[in-house]
């Protein structure tokens, strides 16, 4: 299926109720399961990833398919390793290409019994859950923060607690800190000093919890506004002082011409005339927003040089490759100056005819490219349903504020 997206004018206005945070929803679901808690989780995300987590945690089988849900795969690998039983954990074809060996090795060193059913280092997994003693693991700091968060979530339930030693540069630190902050809300104390994190054996409190709105999903509305000629939009559901690292987008989008004003329940974003001539930014703390900023910068004709993108190649797709290819269809010549970097120096080629934006089973590709509709009619997005992974009603909300979204 394909969607053709267009807008009759370049003015943007209205109110958008943002989806609940997928990242927070999945962490809280694991914590509730570890605490044997039936306290309610209010505003739980209804995206595919969170639904997969919920379905599996309440399943009475021992074979689980997470589909494309990477966070669900990583968090459940750690969770099931300490739940007594024999478990099989698998996923989509793309999931079977996403490495998990670092997490499996760490868990096995703590006493887990996890083996590979197909390719070494990749799902599907066979897990023999047992009581883990814990104590200490050592990981590279530039490994996926989801591996580290998976270990942290089970850490207080391990017999000896857990000390994690991180070697070298720590990437996506904001996601690690988000995990620790949520754990603290449930009564678990941790120490994060320098390159080490220590969590003692201690119980999670059983508390009701309300999930805040998703800053990652909100980023696309800033991109729409940056490309509008004029407009003001109210975004409902975000917290100013959020645990989510992607809340760092506010000052960066100010460089692209979007002003943000906070209120009690959300914020107003408004188009302003001033913006930078070149955007240089290290996305170490919010790598999921690199696609949003790359597309927006190109469309505003703002050259850029991004760093801190080391984890993008092991996401739902190789996002570096996908950005270079799809923006190339629009004539933008992007380069990868070094590992973990992406740049556009202003070089242009001719556009392709009859452009269709491929999404590569990646929800963020679909939503990052959708704002093209502010500048050109009938942008065509292939496999638009991928947005269900994190933002199920994205296309419906576009219609509500004046966009035309039609099946091709």
C-alpha cells in the first residue's frame, strides 16, 4: 500500500494530542511484571511495540514473536532469563538481522542460559530462565543503550544486585538515565558515577503510573512547522522537564526556525523567520531524531554535518543508508564522512521522476519524510502502516489539521 500526502496551503495550525511514549511504556511494563504488580498503567502506548510487550507478558505460552519490536526483544531477553521456564523468543526477518550477542553474553556471564537457534549472535533465542545471581558485567559504552537498559531493569531483582562497567565513550546516555529515573519512581535507587552503574538488590514498589507523551513522535510536528510559511500549533501531552532525551530537540529546532512556548499540559510551536545557515550537531543523546533533522534540513536548503549516529545502522533498518538513498531521489547528495556521521554540503542532482519514498519497515522513515508535503504536492510514501510501531494515528492526525492523505 502507498499513501499520497499533500496540503492545499503552507499554513499550519490546530491542536495535536500526542501518543504516549513507547520507550516509557515498555520500561514500565517490565517493571510491573518484575514487581508482580497489577497497579494500572494509565496512558499506556497503543503502538505495535507496546502491544507486543503487553501480549507477551500476559501470554500463557512459552514461544513469543516480537515482530519488528526491537525494544521488546531486548527487554524480554533479560526478563525471561530470570523467569524460571523454557522460552523461545523470535521476531521478523529484519529482527533476525539485528545483533543481540552483546546482551546475551552479558546475561550468560551472570548465570543465564541463552543459546541461538539460527545464526550466532542473532535472534531467535532459546532461553532457560533461572535465578540469576548477578554481580558485575563489563560492556562497551558505545553499545546499544537498550542492552544496558535491559540489564538495569532486572538488576534490583538479582540476588547480588548488579554493577555495570562501561568502557570508552558512552552513547545514548540519555536513554540510560531515563531508565534509571523511571526505576527511581518505582522506589529503586542506583548509583551512576563516571563509567559505572551500581544497583543493589531491592524491591520495586507497586504504584499506579501515568505515561507521558512521546517526544520522538512530537519531533515530526516541529519539522512540519519548520517547513511551513507560517503557523502555530498546540502539542498536547508533553512535559517540559521530561526524562526523554529527545526533549533536547527544542533548541535545535530553534536553529531551523521554530519557536517553542511551554504551557501546563503541553506547548505551542510557532514558525519564525530566522534560522541558521548550517546545522552542526552531535546526536549522541537523541539518535532517533537524526532522520527528522536530515530531511528537514535538506528541504530548508540548510547544509548539515551530524555526528553521534553510530547506532543507526542496527535500528529497524540501516538508517544512514536509507537516508542517503531516499534523499538522493529528491536530488540531495548526502555523504557518510566517517563512521557515525552524516553530511550534506549543499550538492544537488536532478530529482528522479515519480518519486516514491521507501520506508524499509521503519516507522521513522515514513514520518520523517511526510513533511515534504508542506513543499510539494502528492508526496508518495510506501508501506505507510509502519507508523503503527510507535504512532498509530499519525496519518489521521495529519488529516485533522488539513492534509490530504489518500491511498494510491
